């Protein structure tokens, strides 16, 4: 399932960059193509992979494994509702309701796994619960739009920031701290302590920013400070421990390091949007390109071999991983540069992002074909 979800995410990314020139649909539709169709099911699926490891428990049941599929269905309904608003009136409401049920089921499953954990669960588990909580709050905002139409715009902004900084951001920042030491083969002895101490600041920052974006603008700035402090501290730790690996041309580390830098830039884009210096559309596209693209391609480069062939690692896994991470530093740098260009209002930066995605897609096809031999 996870390799399929990665494939769907990459297709959604490419389609979201190309289709605006081919279809007469709103930009909101293509943003939902990335978030709802590409990212949400992939995060749910990835959590299902990591939670048993974090809790030292059994693999998910057959019914639990269907949650990413239901999340994908909810995402498709959301995309359709914005791509074809006249034909799919109020479909977004059913998409939000289905997504809320999926998120609730996922949160309950994670909570149960934590309760039966063999020993104390890894603190990353609490970040996943907080991320799911943000998703549920974001989808609750969608459901409330029908009852409070005069609050539609503030609720939409609340929804957007809880998704981007809360659901996606909390999941990414916590997972990256577990994944980068694995990718580099070098331990970080302070990961657990850092995750325990930083969660409250990240969650408070997300809630302040989301509330400020919707109703009380003055809350955005203290929220940004709370959010950016633990991320900048993590970036400093990484440059101290993994500087050589992050500045390499190849390997998963450059992409993961640039993804963290991309998140910092995305938060700054949000602040610039709040100050009226860049448009909401440019900020959203820059977030997708400079953060999500290096995050997904970098994490997939490291994890896809394990997801395709679970079990003991061998030469096959090493060869595929080497193929996927070849020139990953250049690829991720293209995404970062493209995000800066787009945030400045120059939409030709999309072509730079397409070049990076094209590199990864070709490497993936080439790697899978070579791995079959």
C-alpha cells in the first residue's frame, strides 16, 4: 500500500503543477490535489508503518490498513468539489465528514497502540496524536462552514494553517528527527528528550497561528516565535551532527535537511503573507514546493526499499536506495530555489520544481527496473 501511496503523491504533485494550464479550475482545487489526495493518505499510511515501531507492537489489523484508502477517497471528494463546484455542490462537506471519521479512527488506533506499548512508547507517538488532533480540528472547521456561513473565510484560514503547520508540520518534524539518524547511520542521543520538551511549543505555536489567521491577527506573531524556536534549534543540532551528510550531493540526508530548511522558509512565507507582503496563493505554492517536495522525495528515497520489500535488508535494498538518493542534494536544492522564486511572484519557478520531480520520477522508474533484474 505505501509504495502505491507514494506513487499517487508524486502523480498528484506533478498534476498540480501542470493541470492549471490545461483545466479551468480554481487554484484551491490543485492545492487540495496535493494536500488531500497526495499528502493526507500518505501520512496516514506512513504513521501506520512507524507506530508499531514506536510502540514495539504488532502490525496493523486488516481493517486498520484500510484507513489510508478511506483517506484517499475523502481527498478525492475534496478535490472534485473544488474542481467542479457546479456539479459537486456541497461535496466538500461529505469529504470533510469522511476525513474527520478517518482521522478519529486513526487517532484512536494510535492511542490504543500507545496504551498497550511494550514499555514506554517513543515520544514521537505524542507528536502523531497531536498531528491527528490538528487534522480533526481542521476538518471540524470545514463542517462548521455550513452552520456559520458568515465565518466561512476565517474558518477556511483556520483549516489551512491547522493542516499545513499542524497535521503535516508536526508529523514531518517529529518523523525527520527519527529518520535522519537512520539515513546517516549516526545516532542523535537527544532526540527523545527534544521531542518531549518541544511538543508543547510547537502545538501552542500552531494553535496561535491558526487562530490568529482566522480571527485575531495579533496572535500570529507570538505563534510564529513559538513554532520557529524548536525548529531552528533542531536545524542547529543537525548542522552540528550531520553537516557533512547534509551538504553531500547524494544520499537521503541532503533532501531531509533541505526539507527542514524548507519548513523554516514556509513558516516565514506565512509570516510575510500575514504582513501583506506576499499573496496567499504564492505562500501556499511555495510551501508545497520548498517543503513538501523535498520532504516526500527524500523520505521516500530512504523508505521505499523497505516498504517494497519488508524484512531483512540486503544488496537489493542498498542498490535501490542508492539509485533513489543519487544527486538528491541537487534535486532538493531545485525545490528550495523554486519555492523562493514562486514566493517572489515569478511563477516560472514551477518549471524548476517540475525538473526536480522529473528527476525523482525517472530515478524511481530506473531504480525499480534495475531492482527487478
